[in-house]
């Protein structure tokens, strides 16, 4: 399941039958470059800027990641 924690929930006047359950996310863990290199998977990259070190997916769109995975398994 693809989750984007930066997207805001749509606010409408419609009430749903089910309850909204809130999910508590863990605080981000500060990592240095060596810890990031040990932590990443094959489909991830490390972005290094003067102020930050970030982990991100090599293929950003979820649909493109699924296509790439499907093509790898077919070979």
C-alpha cells in the first residue's frame, strides 16, 4: 500500500459510516551517511545536500515502480 504522509485528508460535509482512526507515526530517526548506506534497499537512493541526508525511492511514482518490478520478474 502506498502512503503519502504529506497529503492532507479531504474535508467534506459528508459523514462516513465508519470511524476515522488516527495513526500515530514514529518520530524520524536521525541517521548519518554510514547508517543510511547500511539501511537502504536495492530500489532506494540517498540524497545528500549541505543540510540534509534523505532516503528516497529510485523510481518516485508508485505505478512506475510496479511496472519496473513486473518487468524484472518476467525476465
